[in-house]
């Protein structure tokens, strides 16, 4: 039997996981599409997309790791008030 997962945590996992897929797709796809006919602008945009992706990925992964902790303590806080 799977452990119970808070529904909002499950939705958040789906959201952040989709974000990872989107960022990685952009990091790979945008430079490939732009560098088929490279100009100075295309090179700058390609580098910017890759740099932003490298900055964004650790942030998304950090949010994914925080989810169980966030909802576990949210539930514990509600029980202690009763």
C-alpha cells in the first residue's frame, strides 16, 4: 500500500515536475532551433536560455524536496491546535 500523500502536495509535485521537463526542453530545443541559422542575436539568446535553465533547475529541485516537509509540518501544526 502506498503512503498517503496530501492532495495539494501531489498537485505541486506534478507542477514542479512539469517545470523540470519544460526547462530541460527549452535548454535543449531553443538553442538547436536558433543555431540552425546562427546570427549574433541567436547566439546571445541561446546562451541566455541555457544560463537561465541552469539557474532555474536547482531552484525547482529544491522546491520539490521541500514539499513533503512543508505539508508534514502543516498537518502537525493543525493537530496540535485542537
